DNA sequence: TCGTCGAATGTGAACAGTCACATGACTGCG
DNA sequence: CGCAGTCATGTGACTGTTCACATTCGACGA
C-alpha cells in the first residue's frame, strides 16, 4: 500500500535552494494534489488518516511553513490585531500588551504594536495609517484615547476597536474596568482615615482612565461632603510628581494626596522627604496601579491593584466578539485596594 | 488636457462594496495599465509627470492602499522585523523597542514583538516559531540571550539577528554597548570612595548583559586588588532585591552593594531602611540603567545611564547591514556614571 | 532615410495559497 | 441492479502585486 505513489524513486526531491517549500512541493512529495495538502493544513474533516500522515511526513521532510502572505491574499484576512500605545514602558500597559499578545496568539492571531511618540493629531493619524497598512483586523487603543477616537472617526477606519479603559459612555468599544470605583475606593480610604483636605494629582485629561479616576475622586469626595480643590493635571511621570509635590508643600494646606498613578506618587514621596516631612505621619499618599516596585517605595505605597493581564485578555475577547458580530457583555473587573504604609490618620 | 481620458463619462466607477480598490481599479480610473500604476507606487523614474498625477488622483479618489499581502507574496519580503523580548515592561527594553519601531518604520519596515512568558526552551522555540511564521526578515533579541541563541542555531533560522547587548565574542550579531565598561565605572566609583567589601547583586546569568556586568565588576575589583565574594544571582525584580538585602543584612559584612539593575537596587534600599540603617551613611548602593524613577528613590540612586534609544536605532542599522551583506562597524556606546545620593565614603 | 537607442507604457506569467465545483469510489436502500 | 448520497480527492480560477519581457514612439546620428 505504500509503493504505489507517483514516482517513488531515488530522487529525494530537492527544491531550488533559495525557495521555501510550497504546498505544491509537499503535494508532489506526498503523492497527492495540492488541495489535499491544503486540507491537511486546515484540518478538514474528510481526509483519510493515512493520507494525512503521508502529507504530514512530507511537510516535516521539506520543513514546510504555510506562507502567511499567500493565505492573507486569498482570504483577505490578516489575522493580525494592532495595538496603539503611547507609554508602553508603564507597568499597566506593558502587562496588558503581553496578555493581549498571548490571548491573540491562542486564536492564531498576531499582534503589531505601534508606539505613539508624540500625541499631536498628525502622529496619531500617521500611526493609525501604519496600522491600517498592516491590514489589522482589530485595534486596541492604549493611548490618549479621546484624540485617537476622533482620529479613527475621521479616517473612517472600518475596524473594530477596543479602548483599554471604560469611557463610561460607549457600548461595545469600551472595556468596562471600573476606574471610577477604584478611585472611589482609595478616596474613601483616605476619608475614613479622617482626612478632610485631599489633593488629587490627576493624569493627562485626554486619557480616559485619568479622567475616570478624577471623576471617581470627585464623586466620592462630594458624596462625603468633603470640600475639594481643583485637581492638578500631571503627565504620569515621577518627575512631574516630584515637582508638583514641591509646589504643593510650599503651602501645606492638605493632609493627603491621591496620585493617579504610582510613578507620580513616587515623585510625591520624594518631595515630602526632601521637605523634611514624613509620610504617612505628616502626609498620606496613595497611588494607583500597583506596579511591582510600589511595595518597595519609602514607605511602601498604598494603592489600587488592577488586573492588567485580565484586562488584556478581555480586550481580545471583545475584539473577537465584534469581529463575529455578537455582543460580548463582560462583567466589569473590580479593582482592589491595597493598604500599605503610606497612609495613616492625619496628625491633628 | 484633462478630458481626453478613456470613457470620462458619467460613471463614477464604483467597485463592489466589500472589496478594497486594487491596482487594476486604479488603472481603469486613471486610464492606464496596471503596470503603470505599480510604477507610480514604487516611484519608478521613467513615468511622465502628467500620467503620474492622473494615477495619483485616481488613487486618492478610490482610497487606494497597496495590499501588503500581495506584495509580500510576490517579492517574498515581509518588510518586518521581529523582536523577542521577555521583560518588556522594564524601562530599558521598552525604550529600545520604541526606538527600534521608529527606526524600522522610517525604512518602511514594521515590527512584531513577541513576549517570552516562560524562559524554558519549549517556549523559546515556540516564540521563534511564531516569529518565523510572520516571515520576519530580521530579529532583535532582548531576552535570556544565550538560550535563545542556541535555539536559533537548533532551528537553523536563516535570519539575521542582533542581540541587544554585547556578547563580547560574537561578530556582527552583537551590538557592542560596553556593559563591562559601565560595570567597571560604578565599581571604580565605589572603590574610589573607599569601599573594600562590596557585594554584587547580579542578574540572571543567561542574560548576556547580566553576565557582562558581572564580568566588569569582577575585573575592576581584581584590578584594584579588592577581594570579592561570590555575586548573588537575582532575577531583576525589586522583590528579589528586597529579599536578598534582608538576607545580606543579617551579617552586614560589607559597606556597599552594586546591583545589576535599578529595580533590584530599590528593593535593596527598602531592606536597608527596614533594618534601621541609612543609605548612604551605613551602606552605599548603586544601580544600573537609570530608569526614570531612579532619581526619586530614597535616596536618589547613583547609577549608570545607558542610551537605550540609541541602542534601538543601532539594532536596526545593524540588521539592515546584515540584510545587505555589508559589515557595519558601529563604535561602541559608552555608558555614563550618574552620581546621586545613594553612595558615600564608608563610615569606618 | 534608416537603423538604433531610450523613454514611456503594456502584456503575460508567476507567487502560494483558498474556494467552488467536478470527479470517482464506495455505501445503503428500494 | 440501479440510483442517490456521502467521502475522499482533484481541477481550474482567482486574490493583488511585481518581474521579465514586449511594444510603441519620437529623436538622433550615420
């Protein structure tokens, strides 16, 4: 049953050196038609196990690799998602990206990330353009989202997209992680400790999560009838936190600061120390994100932990849902409060 | 001159809804052959400016986008580089990745990053496989490099690759950033301050840069006839630094520690503080990398700054050099020492 | 005046897959 | 015993682009 194949003679079949094996080469070696090989590759049900094995062997022998380009061309599906990110070295985004990559790959998708260097409209458009060139089938946006969103509208990209954080308004585009709830959580923690004058060091306001955290802060404060001052708009960096802290400490008309992320909180801590004050004795500071370093700050930072990996996974799930035209309604992920040593009752 | 085109009548030419415009559609609208359109796209020299404009207009009108897949198929060039990374959220790698993406894109290349979750051989092979599926033309490796390198050998990948850090030995594959020099720099700094018992908290030894930094440390120590103890092998995390610090402080038979990266130094700082000691009065600590947060540690960290962006750019340059078969000999980048407040003369 | 050259453009065939349809063999049923 | 139906496999056409090779046309030198 084995020696009836076409020309099963001494020629071990070698292909021209430069070229990689194609489906047809495999077919020839296995003694079947190229279509059969294609069926094996896509494991079509009706194929004899014996034939399948023969094809598999041939593939092994020729080191066959399906050609993505050809498949992409004919199916006009790139099996690629794009991620638009701007500060990827931040812990949260980076963790999510990793999870996205993994989840995507499980479904045979790959991921192209594009970094936004500047946040002006021109570079946003250029970045989206680049992603469009890759024929991405879906988009995850971890960037100054409001601007990107309008750019997408303007370019009339016909691609499903997901923003990493809840917009509070949008339907299937936004991932409902309750940033607002997280912000309320830390704020309540401070209030319960007895703080009555609390500053908020916010993130850039074109970031939806920055805006959501700020909303949560303001809501919790007003719910508890604590008067608020205008939030300070930062840029996520420790440097900014430091400078803001120095500025703030010139007056010292507060007992606590809620920083919209952990990096800025680090800068704040630095400024407090430099002013000869002690956190948490004189001033309580809380962060947001729980980066792996936060536990080793001086003092270890009270913060909000978010499950960034889970967020990433959900991004992919949502994208697939949109691709398949169904509505995936994922329950919101609840952030958790991590009380460490940077918060205490106010001194007076 | 404008109304002599073929059939410039009332049909505005619309293509079947689902399909995107192809080179042939553009050709029809512009009244030229598809080859001419192809020439315009690749800006071939001999094409009449007038014709070119007509084609350009048609492209604009149809919102034409060249189809990557088709081009890839026929040229068998993916115009894609792969990055294999393992701890991308670390500042250094992340910064380099961004620079790589940018530099690549300038030459019309895109970048696919693949994250290594586990560092066992199986997942390395799987990751390389995934990258190979994308038909990447070059590879940048930011990962436990020695293992990856052997995996590449074993898979007989015929792709030029660059490792982010100097191996000290390899030729054109390795990027010569002088890790050894950097390590010598900090070590000398400590020695010059008067330290004679210095511990080294190293990175995982399958990371080439970890190994190089350790080599630099040992070399500088022995050059100055300072006796050394065996380096402690860490995992780059602040958590590890903290635990190692606690362990080390039980004996306190040293006056300084050189940590192979800033994160571990942060953990060390934490342990020192917790032991009721002061850095730098009791113990000096130095890091490596100069992450943006290092300036805000308690105390601000003395460390080695590396130009990660420049490294990224060079990766791409090297890759192109390898692709074109020429030898690019880039001068090494010299790291610089940043003295902040975590180092001082030893107390006794 | 004619062949030659180069510029500008067109034609056919590849590239490596998938899809729709066709074919042949075998099974089960009336 | 013939016919329908399924299983296993094969054939031809098509995807959007580039490459190698025509073809046309005007200019120019012999």
